[in-house]
C-alpha cells in the first residue's frame, strides 16, 4: 500500500496527533536555533568603526 493510501485509511485523530507532533518539533527546533543565534551574536567581537565607511569607486 502506498503512503497516501495509508494516510487516507488512518483515523483523523491520528493524523491530527501526528501533525501536532511535527509542528511541535518544528517549533522546538526554531526556538533552539534562535537561542543559538542570539548566543553567537553576543559572543561576536565588537570592532569599533567597522562598517562606518564604504569606499566606492566607479
């Protein structure tokens, strides 16, 4: 039986439970990624004057 056939034969409560579990995992992953990025930004060295001037030559 194909996956689509299995999905159609499962009760909707199981489908909803699986969807909620997948969404929960995705939200947990996004939260963890945000925390790691915030931590990395706090550890980045601060270089005074970096990005203040841009040399443009045509």
